[in-house]
């Protein structure tokens, strides 16, 4: 369990203009690969931070 002074664990850490995966993002089957879930979360984060117009939609129903 983490306490209030412990850093929050992250799948990726910002490194300049890119991101570096932490051990939490590793693929359970391959040591040199990153799992798909953390990558999807990173893509969602980048889209949210991009500052698109509020009316922007990726898809419509």
C-alpha cells in the first residue's frame, strides 16, 4: 500500500517530447514488449491533453 508521500505509479514517464514505459507497462508474455492496455491509455491521455475544440469528435453515433 502506498502512503501520501509515495509517488503515484505510472505506466509511462514523460521524457522530453516522448514517453518512456515503466515496468508496469510491460507485456506479460514478452520482456521486450509493452502491453496494449497501457498504450491505449497513453493515446487517450495524449488526445485529452491536445486541447481540441470542445465540439471535436473522433466518431459519431
